[in-house]
């Protein structure tokens, strides 16, 4: 895997990777930036939950769970001093659908955490993570 960032101006960069997609990265105004893109640590956190989200939804579909909406959020605390590393991460899965089995959700989360998600495997070596979920019963579609 290869990636690159190209400087535009100030603290503004464009990131690219093997896929060819791009992402804008920028610094905060307090750090001398223009507030015009993702912060690098935001990208790390977003990458983490994107990785586990792809695993969990894939596993739930294989388990024939009738998922109609799915969202993963994260809250990360950072050290006050430099280098502002993550000190605690909470990942929250919101699974909406019809008759979702809580054991299927728990197993999907566990498999992502322990077997499939490289971002979670790597980051969990350095920062404590708490995983939580909620299942929301979707409204029945009128006949």
C-alpha cells in the first residue's frame, strides 16, 4: 500500500492512495491553517470506524440479518500535551432493521475486533477501546 500527501499552501494538503481517490487535509486556524480539510487524527479515527463498519455489516449480511440502516460513531479522547495521541476510544454501532439478533451483532463486533479489522488490531495495541451497540427496530413497511 502506498499513499502520498501533496502540499497546496499553508497547512493544506491533498492526500492520495493506491485507489486514486483524494482527501483534503488541513490544519486548524489556531495552528495556522485554513480549516479546510480533515485533520490527520480525524482521518485515523474515521479510518478505524470505517474498517470495523465494513466488517460488521458484511458479517451481519452473511448472517442474514435484515439490516435497513447502519451507522458507526466514535468518540476519542486525546492527550492534552503533544503529540496529542488518543488515550481512549469508544466505538458505538447503531444497527437498525427487522428482528436483529443481538448475538449476531455481538459476534460481528467481536470478529471485527479480533480477526478482520487491521486498523482496530493495530490501534488497540496502544489505546483502550470500548465497543457498544444499540439495535433499533425498524418500522414495519405498510402493505
